[in-house]
C-alpha cells in the first residue's frame, strides 16, 4: 500500500473505517458518502473504480457492480486528520441506491 499516505495506512491497519465522500469532478455536486477499509481503498486505487466497505453486508462492494452506475476515480484527496477521503469521480448513472443522482436530495427546512 505504498501509494496510500502513512497516516491513513496506520488508521486502516487497526481495522478502522474511513469516511469516503464521492463528489462529481465536473460540477462538484456531493453524490454520496460511504465507508472504506484498507482493502476497499487499495482496490479503489488499483482499479480506479470506487470500492467501498458495506457495514450492513460486512463485505466489499464495487459501486455499480450490480446497477451499472459506476464511479470512475479521477482524483483522491484526504483531510487534515486523515480520517476522511474525498473522491473526485466521473459518475455513470445515479449515485444513490434510490435512483436519485445524489444521496443528498432531502432538504431540511431552516
């Protein structure tokens, strides 16, 4: 895992999950948030396809594997605490499992 920064590798090596936010690289729309473990991040970097850790299934899932709504990774950055990853993606189809383009489509009245 040489291309993964040490600060993230150390967190993941303990079994910790890291939040991963997918953002449309073209228009900067936030599409979704999911979790990554060490294997998911390594596979994402290897394949350039977003791979996440499903807490409910307790397994890896490649975004779009069953729906065809893949996320091609264009860049990856991480925050100052090394506990959150931002994926700039080329989204194919809907990002949300409900069929919405973004998982963030429900607004709270202020």
